[in-house]
C-alpha cells in the first residue's frame, strides 16, 4: 500500500524548507507567503535498518524499502475555507492524502517573517483547525439537503443523514469530526463525503537546533514531533556516513524523517513485513492486524486470491539463524494459514495458486 501525507502549515513556518530537506527535492523554498503554489510531491524511502540486516544475509540484487509520499501543500491563511489566499487549492489537494502533517513554527528567526507578525504555535494550530472545520461545515451544509432526499428512499440514506447531522453539530461546537467518537459503521456512512477533519493529523514542531530534545506540550491532544528544518536541510547535503556522524555529534540517534515516518505509521496503525532472497530484499507496508492473505495481496492481488499458505519467520530468528535455511533447520520457519495475523518484521514467502 502507498501512504500519502499532506504537509500543511501557515506561510513561513518552514514547511517548504522541511519538505525539500526530507525529500531531497529541489523545490521552491522562500521566506514569503505562497512560496508553494502548486503542491510539490516527493516519494521518500522509509528508513529501516532491518533491511540492511536481511540483505547482509541474502545478498540480494537490490534492496527495496517501503515508501511514503509527501505532498507539500500551499500555505494556508485565515479565511481559506472561503477562498482566501490559495485556500481552495489547499483544500482540494489535502482531500487526496491519507493523513495531515501540520508544521507548526517554534523556531525564532527575525529574517523569516511570520504571516501574523509573531511566533504563536497555539494560534497557528487554531487557525488551521478552524479553517478545516469551516470547510467541512460547508461540505455538510451542501450535502444534507441531498441526503434528506435519499433518506426518504432507503435505510442507508437515513443512516448517512443521521451521522451527517451528528457530525455537523460537533463541528459547530468546534470539534474535529475524528474526535467525535464515531463507530466503524458511522465512519463508513459518511466516508464518501471526504471530510477533512476525519483525517488523522500529526503535528511537527519546527524547532531551533538546540531544542530538538525539548519537552513540548501537547498540541490539540497530540504530542508534537520536534524536528529542525535547518538540521534536516544540513543532513540532506551529506552522504550517509557523514550524516551519521553529524547526528551523533548532535546527540541524535536518528533523523527527523525517521522520527516522522515512525510516528506516521503509529498514527495510521501501520507496520512492515519483509520478503527476502537473491532477487531482492523488500519491505511491505500493511495495517496492523492484517492477516496473511491481505499481506500477500499487497504484493499482487493474485497472491491474495489464490493464497494457500505463508512460510514465515520472525525477523529476529531470520537474522540470528542466518536466513531461511537456518530457520528451517531449527524449526523456526512456520507454515501459516489464512487466519494468521502478520507481525511487524515477519519475513514471509507466499504459496498461491490461481
């Protein structure tokens, strides 16, 4: 599965600089509003040291990491829900992503002018939250008359109308739709409305270099991920060995990208399993709780449709026992069927027939 994350934020919070650094993509990054007009898209590999450990055993022709798509979406200003600034483009582009990653300015730099004249993370977060809520209110205000007609025809339409009205009430009270405690059926009923506030949201605190280990207060009930766009920009200019030394010199164990991806996986309930052999060593992204046929389907739909069994070893056993042969000889290569729930780090080989 492909994961798409929309990076949003008010102008001049360092969003585009961070995007460029994370993706090594030479986009336009300037210190004035609307430096990002059309969304830039960058596909980046998911950092995972386990791939190198597997490759050291199997010596594959290639290593293929999982990937994340980052979409750098036009800077938002107050009034975007009514079309102010580039609001309409912002709202259209963000609907296509799986999650929202909001960059919040914590850094101090007099050369980078804040759109509101001062650095105020709480105010910035509230501005974007309000604009997303207002956009969803507009969506529901347009949809409800149609849903009222549908409700007269069938039960499904009545359910959708009931949930839409419930969500609209919550939005009018200032709550995001995702925080309203909707059950699975309720979420499904309004899925095709593509409400922005139903999307999972992750906050990045763009901090000064000396504040990467600061204890930051929660934002809207979520712990922000501290990242320095300046540090990430420096790392982007270095080769892997130099980058490792740079991080160690700063007392960091991993890059901001690695932290961000890890938190995004946690937010979305995702994990990785691996396939490994002479041809390639590869990471695959699946939902936590996925069963073996679903995991196989990420490779190809035929694998899921014709699933027979999965030969499976844990990552730890695979590495400690020197690969598939060692696991087989030690009785650690398991034969798993359709009900097996895949675990993070499983090394798998699928048998199928179509």
